[in-house]
C-alpha cells in the first residue's frame, strides 16, 4: 500500500488516542496536544527500526510530519467534533488499525 495512506492512518491513530485520553476534556493547549499526537503516533515506528540498526522513516521522511498535521487538524479542529465522531465509527477504527500496523511492520 502507498506510504501516504500508511503515514496518514498512523498519525490518525495517534491523534485519536490523544483525543480520547489526555485531551478528552480539550484542556491541553494545541501545541501540547499536537506533540503528544506526534509521539504517540510514531513512537513504535521510531524506536523499533532504530534498535535494529535500520534507518527509520520518521527521521528520513517529511511526509510523516505533514500527516501528523493533517490528522491533528481533522480530529481536533473540525467544527462540531466531526473528525472525532467519524474516527469513532467501527469501520474507521478498523481501517486505522490495519494501515497503522502496516506502517509499523514496514521493512521488518
């Protein structure tokens, strides 16, 4: 599958995790919530290849950071929490999990 889809859904999974957890009451500043999104999105994809001595795509590709921005805006900034509500549907959760796991397993 394309790297763009994998990167977006990985970032979307991280944005939804932060929105359901630490930012559930929307009391975090946007920067703090965004940085938590980046770390929770790509933490496994950063450290896994790094420990095996392989270059990680997070450090060598700017597509992942752009995907984090798009996913964060979609989940947190759309009016009436539409992005968050869409992300909570089961089919969207299913697709998110599939593409996020494909991203994590890429190159292993």
